[in-house]
C-alpha cells in the first residue's frame, strides 16, 4: 500500500516538475510548482515527518507561492513564444549537463545501495511537532533566534530594494 | 517498506530537473521557481536520511532551509521587481548591464 502511494506521489512530483519547466505560461508554471510542493508534502508524510509536511504546505505552497503569483500578476509577464520552437545548442548542452549530474548522483548512490537502512522504528514519535519543538527550543535555540533575525533582515532588504526609485533615463544599454 | 534508495533517486531526479530548468529558461521568475524546486529536492533527501536513521537533526536542518528559502524568495522577488522597473522585462537575456 505504501509502495503504491510512493509511486503515485513520485510520478506526480516528477510530472509536475517537468510541466513546470516546459510550460510557456508563467502562472501555469507557478501552479505546477504548487502541485509539486503538495506531492512532496505527501512524501514527507510517508517518511513520518508530519510536522514538516504541514510546514511544507503552509510555508511553501501557501506563503511563498502566493508571493510568486502576486509578483507574476503584478509584473504582467508575457508568455515566452520561442521556448522549444527551434532546436538550439543551448538546450542540448543544458540537457546533457542535467543528465550528467543525474547519472553521477545515481552512480554514487548505486555503490551504497545495500548499506542504507530502512525506515527506523523510533521514527513514529520522532517526526511529531512535540519532538521537533523539543529539540529546536533546547539544542538549536540559537540558530532558531538567528533565523528570526535573518527573516527580519530579508523583509527590510526586500523593502529597500523594491521601493528604490530608479533615476530617470538610467537604461542599461 | 520502501528502501531509502528510491527517495534519494527521486530527490536526484527532481534536483536535475531543476538544473535543466535553470539552464534552459529565460524568464527570471521561472528560473527562481526552479531554484525552489532544487531546494525542495535537497529537503526530501535530508528528510529521508533523517527518518531512515531515526535522527531528528535532519528535520531541524530542513526547517532552517525552509526559513532561508522564504528569505531568499522575498529578496529575489524584490530584485526581480527592481530589474523589471529598470528595463521592463524579466528576460535575463536583456539584463546585460554587467555583461561585456
């Protein structure tokens, strides 16, 4: 049963990732990325990481993708017409590089394939909110606070970058 | 139960789709979404290692990676808006101020 779920979610994740890369409309790309995030959240549930599955949906599919869609609709981006119309050397080289990296990872994975364990039995109570929070607020308290500072700095930086008035006539030719 | 290899292979596949997307697309927003996809692929492999070894530290690292991804998305989209204001396009081939 779990295997069927895994195959379903994995096929959904890969298909939505591919559709995101090759779809011409930017809004469609963003919505396919949301589908990809949701299937990854399902995979996290299969790995018994409940807290991170919920966080994945809340933060990624909820907050970050809404931000993306907001920017896409704010900028009113046109579709790319010439995405795959003509064959270019660039696409070929990019595809070759991607396949090269993939085969390297798979090759290095293949040499460890028998030494890796299956899902640990204490995982049923490791992935809960209680367990994650317990470790995060004791052992990892300082990085947690630093994350708060990082997010504040990001918000302030984004405000400064986005509201900065460009001087008139400053085109980059 | 599924062995960890399948999760790692899926993570590698998603990561490489992200790489190909970054390399072939011209729209800056789509490139940015491909970077998010690569971050997610790495998160998947971290969580699969964490749950297969029964150790919580991987999940904490994924939580911090999520926070960094949120910060990165905010700043990156602000930069994209600034670029769009400057030359009315998000096509990265037209952003050639620092290219010689």
